C-alpha cells in the first residue's frame, strides 16, 4: 500500500477504509503495525513501552552479520544513530535539553522580523501579476534561508544543504532500496564533512547564532563530536522540510477552498487556527515511526517487542471519533488536537518556529497579491513515503 502510486497521491480513501476496520492494522508483509485512530496514537506516544530507538526495531543492525550483508546500510544507520530523534531515555533528555537551550539563545528572542524580511525579499522578486510556482519560488527557499540565518550558515550553502536533505530525509522510509541507502550515505558523509569545517569556524568566531550553543555544548562535553555533527544534520533537514510542506500544503488547501482563503484574507486573526487546520488536514509528516521496546497492548491489540509501529497521521488527524466533519477544511476550527508534530518525549522541538514561519508566510502572501488562483494541477511528490508534500504548485497571481 505505502508505495502504491494512488496512495502516494491521495492516501485518504485507503486510510479511511483501514480505519473502518479498526484502530490498528497489522501489515502481514512488512510486520508493521499501522495506527489509525486518534486514541490509539495517543496511547502510543504516552506509553513507556514504546520508543523511537531503532536498535529495538533492528536489534541486529550493529552485529558482524549485518556488517557483512549490508555494509552500506550498516554505515548509514550507524551514522545517524546519534540523532536525538533516534534515542530514548537519558541520552534523549541530554540532547533535547541542549537543543531546548539553543532555542533560548539571544538570536531566538524575536525572530519574527527576520522571518518577515526573508519572506518579503522573496516576494519582491516575483511579478505583480503572472504565473509563478509557489514551491519553487517561495515555500521551498524561505524556511531554509530562515533556518540558515538563525544558525549562521552562509546563503551560499543553501543548494548543497537542500541536496543533502533530499537524500537523507528518505532514511525514515521503512522500505529503503540499496540505491536509496548509498545516495543517503554519500550525502551524510558530505554533510558532516562540511559541518566539521563550519563548526571549527564558529568556535573561532562565535556570532550569537543558535550554533554557538551547540559549540559550547560540545566544548563542555554535553555532546560528543558524532552527536554534535549528527544532530546538526538532523536540525538542518527537519527544521526546513517541515515548514516547506506546511506552507505548500496549506496554500493548496486554500486554493481548493476559496471560501476559506477569502475568510482568512478578511480576518487575519484566524492565522493561528488556520495553520493548525492545515497541519491537521494535510500533514507533511504523514507517518511517524515508533518501536515497541517490549510487549505492549494498544487499544486491545497485543504488539510484540521489536515491532515497528507506524502512526498514520493522515488517518489519526481525520479520525471522526475525535474531529467533527474531519474532511472539511475550517480555518477557524477550535480544539485542533492533531498529531502532526508527534507527541510525548519526541514531540517536534521546532514546532513553534514552523508555526510562526507559516503564519508569516500566509500573511505576506495574502498581502502581496489580492488574487491567487490555481494555474493547472499541483503535483504531489511520490518519490518518498514518509513525507507528504508538493513538487509543484503553479498559481496565477495578480491585483484581483
């Protein structure tokens, strides 16, 4: 199902069919437990018997046999194991505490002007009237430029970071091909090589950016070198990819529901609830992986230790048992308890920044053009299963 073209373009009909059969569905071919209800996923993220550490899912990933059978896979997974999102318990708390501290850095006190400036710079370069591609011209470059500025990464590196990110984000795909693994490993090696030089420069010349906190954590022994590099990679990927899909998917929803676009245009106080509705209806992170650390019962279903558990967020966020009229887009929807950013100890650390960037993005887009209408069909990315986002979103903009 996961690699089916129809599912990748529109997963919701198949997810609804599975959801009607029960809160949890075991895929016999892969051994993955799909979590489909809001309550079931709430139990998953709350359970101490369930975590994120992939060593419980693939207990043999670090043994000699695995090294011989899949040397590329072994090197790749060894290279990302130190990511905060791949560990549990005390190690996770230690790494997360460092990142939480970094988000309290002076450069993060009020980032709204920086985000607005980057958005305005991109929009000023676009025509007052005509055809543009929102993904290529705005949603794609804006979040990466914001994040790189916050971390002190030069703009000249944007293209390389984007290229490395495209390869590495596929690691979360539970059905990686040998070619995917090699491509991701090559990107990881290049990315870490760049970051070694970048961090050395920041040690010599601190600039008040988020990176200063990371450099200090390494110097004080809070993070070792591998943890420092690996978590920098993770932050630079997740920190922009999440917002790209949020802006693109959100505008796609508004184009399909022009009454909601006009409602938001007329009342910008709805920006906050609108962003939450976009996150609920079209989550960019449409699957969230966990693993059973030990035998566990979720909604009456016994899940054996070592089993991969995949939260199907597109179903969880549209569960009719939790959301009234769940397939309807309502930019003023209240009580929007979606799980797009996950939950529990591994809830997305960058969620507040992504939300703020999205609110600024939609506000500036609506200010820039009185008229934004679809110009042909959007094209969904079908080259990865773990993230749902648009490859293109062609629109015609103008004075109305």
